[in-house]
C-alpha cells in the first residue's frame, strides 16, 4: 500500500510558485508511516490530468491531489476525476449553504461560479474545508483506490489535512505505525566531524539517526517507528541522551529551538540581560533575538554602529584604536561590546564587526573576516576571530556572523552556569 | 516539442527538502519558451526511476533530471538511465582528472567512490560542473530524445544550467522564442485595488500583464514573447511606462529592487544620511537597509531601543510621555526618530514602535498597532499610525512594520526631490 501526491496547477509549471504543498504532504506521510514513492505536477489541462491519474492509479492505492478546486474555469480537478472514472457529478446542497454562509460573513454574495464547487462525484464524501470556500473529496471510485483532494492554498490544505484527512486515514487502518522524529541541532561543528563522532549511530535502526546540514547548522534527525508517539518518544530518548553526551556543548537544542531562543532561556535562567552592538550585521543580531516573544525581559536593545562615528560617540570606541587597528579588529569588537554593555547597563554586551563584502576586503583583512566581542558586567571582555571566507555571499556572511555571536554567548552562559552550580 | 523535469531523491519523498530545483527549472523553461507539461519526483530506486523514464520518454522530447549524481551508492541516476536505454558505461579520464584537481585544491584526495562519477553512458557528452565534483550528461539515447542531468545541489545545478545547458538548448534551435518578463513592484496598495486601476491591461497579449501578491507586496509581471531580449524589452517598455503613470508613487521599483535599495538610491541622490530607532522590529529595519552593499555611505546606524530605559537614555524620549502615552504612541515614535537623528547627526531619523504580539495587546492598543516616526534635520517631524491586525503573526507584523517604515521615507524622499527640482 502506498500513496502518491499529484499537484495540479499551471502556475507550478511556470515556476510562479514553489511546491511547498508537496513537501508538507511528504513529511506528513512519512510521519504516518505511509509509503510514498512518486510525486507528480501537471497543469490545468484535462487530458494531461487524466493521463496522470491513469498512471498513478495503477501503481498507488491512495492518490492525494492539491489544486484545481477553485471556482474559476481553469479549476478542473474534480470534474476531470469524475470523467476519468465515468461517474456523474451531482450538486451538494450542503456545500451551497456553506459557501453562502461564509460569503455572508464577509459581506459578499455567492457568485454563479461558486456553484461549480458544489458539484462532486456521486458517491464521494465531502472533505470539509473549514476555512475557505473550496471543499475537497474523499472518494473510493473503485476497490483498493482512495482519492483525497485539497485546495492549492497551503493554509486551507494543511488545516483540512490535519482536521479531516489524518483521522480518516487512521480510521482506515493506515498510519497506525507512525514515524516520530526529533531533530538535534548543532553549531560550531561540521557535518563530517559530527558524523565521524557519532558514526556507530548512523547504522542503527529504530530509531535511525541521520545527519543533515543547512543554513550553516548541522542537525541529527532521530526517527522512531512505533504504534504511538509515546512509544516512539521512549525509543528516541536514550539515543538522544547518548548523542548529547558525545556532542557536548556543540549540541545547542532540539526541534523548534533556535540559537536565539536557547540564549534567551539561558539569560532568563541566570536573570541576566543583554545588549548588542552591531556593525556588519546592521541589526540582524537584534532581529534574531527579538523573534522570540517576551524577549524584552532579557534583551534590552543595542546600537547599530554602521558608521565609525557611531562607534566612537555611542560605544566609546577609542578613535586611536579605530585609526590604528581598523574598525574590523579584536580591540574594536571588545570596546564595542563593553561600550554597549556600559551604555545600556546590562549584564552582557555582545558585538559584531566584520567585512561582509562583496567590496572592502584586503589581503590582510579579506571579505569574511569577522570579530565578535563579548563583555560581562564583572569586567570580563573577550573577542573571537572568524574567517567565513571570501567565496560566501554578503548575506551568508552576515547570517553566520549573527549565529556565531549567539553561539559564543551561549557557550559562555553554559560555562558561567556550571561555575555557579559547580 | 516539450520538456519534462524529473527530480530524483528519497529526501524529496520524505519531505526533508523543498523542491526549489523544480521551480528554478520551470521558470527557466518558461523564459526560454520551451513548453513543459509534467514534473515528477521519484526516490533513489532503480526500478521506479526506470518506470518514470519509460513514461516521460514517451510524452516529452527533453528530459531534465536533477539529483542522484553523487559518489555514494544511493546515487543511481546515470547508471539507471544507461541500463534503461541498454547502453554501457565507460570511464572518462577527463573527469577523473577534474575531480583529482578539485580535491587537491582543497587538500583532499579523491576516493574510490568518486571513480563512479566518471562512469558515463557511451555516446553521452559531459555537462561540465565547474563548481562541484559531479558532472552531468547531455545525451541523445535515441532520435528525438535529449536527456540532461544535473546534481541536486541547487548552486551547482543553476550554474551548470546557465553555463552549459542554456547555450546547448539554444544551439539546438530550442528556446529561440524567449519569454522576457519585468516585474513592477508596489507598496501601499492592495492587489485588488491595483488590479482595478490597471484592469484594461490584464486582458492584453504580448506583453501580458499579471498581478501577484506575496510577502505583503503587490507585483505586476509584464511578459513579452519575442525572438530576442531586446525585442521583448521594446515590447515591454511602453506598457511599463503606462502602468507606472497610472500607479504613481505606489510603484516603488522593478525586478531586483527592494524598498531598502530604492530608499538607498534616493538617499544617495539627495546626499542625505539616515539613522534608525527600532523597538518592536529589534534591528530588522537596519538589517534590511544593510543588505545593500555600500549602504554605509547613507546608513550610519541606529539604536535598538527594545527596553524603555534605552528610549530615554539614548534617544531622549521624555519619561513623562512614556508614562502618559505609553511606549507605543505617536509622540514616542516622533521623539525616537528625532532623538536618533540628533544623536547620530544624520539628515533623516526613522523610528518604529509597536506591539508585535502575541501578548501585550489591549482593547485600546491591540496587537498589530504600530507607530512609525520620521524626522528631518530641518526640524520636520511626523508619525504614522498603522493597524496590522491581531490575526497576523509576530514576525509578519515585524516585517510589515519595517517595510512600511521604508515606504514612508521613500515617499518623503520623492516629495522632497520634487520640491527641490520643482
């Protein structure tokens, strides 16, 4: 038994939109443990949709469609499916009522176009759309073949999937063996170095452990197959524990954690506050820190010292050091961190100064050279030099700089906590 | 004649990665005017790859593969294609040399695994990969069928597409009728209001005009089909001119322009400088401004005044106004803008204070209420109130706030330029 995803829409063939629906459904099928071997994209064309259905219905038992459920003439999915299986369409009064009610709430009247959305194949169940006007269907046009259709709008598709499709699939005995995963997140170690450290784990089964790398961070996904989430979690927990032991401080969190949210929790736990001084990141570090709701408790703000005059005036960087060492130097990074900490009166000050490029590099100070400064209210000041490379893009260097700054603070917070409790 | 995209990789079926390669190739085919009716995704499984090739080779004349070219055992694309068409593989010494050289540059030695990447079907041309180790092929296994293979890594795939595949396709007489598009960008007008204003244009042919909306901005894509880019540009220019006349200041730019880059150009043109004061955006406005290389000429920096104490200490916001009107108020926004302008000595000061949520809202000041302040060195200070709505997410409200702040400054810069020249 396997499922197949078929996304209908000429806009996908033109490259106007990214097919995020296919990724969502693929993840969902994997989590439910429903095998899935093929995905297709086809335009709003009845003959080609029929050809796709002919192929898919021979090799898969669950066909999941997205797109082509709207009210306009190029929305053809339902009518084409009915035609392919030789089943007539019939108007469903409950859909007319539902659309009329939803439109009335927005002060609009249902149009003649919308009537089309109430035409479903005889024998198909309505897959209710609680958000938008386009309902889907759950339909067994012949034994051993189930068709589910969803609108192309991701929010509607996802809600209908969770609310209706998942309970339906489970009621049919599919997805009883679910796959539950936990993603451990790492910073400051390469994928190959981590893979070497945890090599024995990469061959194991249930849970499996697989390394990934993207956006500059490395992840280990620990996936267990079990009858329930609780059972899967119990399989994952000891492996997660061992992996964390091996990785030590390189593992910064799991699942929805970000470097900024983990730093935030550690600051909260130690009742500490933070200010930032940013040069080449131009506000990106503050932006990351304030993604977390409630961050104002520990993040007080900072100074974007893009121009050198701001480093001198607001951060008390010494003009002599700026002149002799340059704005991108360890001493300026340290003075920026100490300066913003002093100015805002926080526990910690964190600074970034670097050359993001594409211009401004030299032999001694190439593009990608970044200094991160860290200052504590007890007088501790330090800095870190990084060379993110001349081949990386400006925005990539800026992103790595902000993440790495957070990571340095994170490691210092771990150290100071272990000192305090040790 | 039509092309078909086939993406190979179990990671796509697991939903681990988003299929951005398919979107890129779809856009490229549309630009080249090469019809494209189907896309498929299939896992790293020889039998299923063969089944996919069997179907695609019957209905399309150009098959474009991504993925499965790497050195590991699950990279099967080339061997499976050779097997399907009954053609033997042969080792290409020039590939062994190329990989050896690339590895030596990074101080590594070629592994036995890499030898596999030099095995190509007899009769296939090498599709050179100037970045990574995995070459592709350009192959006509039978008359009227051309196969192009690319690695799954997007940067390598894109470079090979541009450098080798596009010239090859053109040399074969495909893509002679290209589609060239220009995207006009708008801020401060809804998609439906814009569509109404330009309604007569939406029905026209060559160039066609189509509205889009995403990330809070509205776009009009003007697309012309012609034999050359110059010819297409000539078709687009008069329509673009008319659309801009109709839209006025709501049209902020085109193609790669961003609100920040357009503001930057206007500041440069008027030899003006800018400082920002950010509360709820936490640095996001500065981050946007500094995406543009060379922005330090006009953007000097700013203050992230997340905590109220920073508003008072660094921006001279009056504690009485903070207490009486609250941090999210017109007067505080104006004082922040004037304060940061005074402190940094720039021509303009731009500020944002608002409630990004999800908590912190009240009946009188709901989540989504944002004030933007703007101050000029001549003493001009103003503010704008926005209600971005309680249903929007924290990050969405923050994004809209930063963009809207840039848009207000942009409109003021247009006004002051027209005053100066008028």
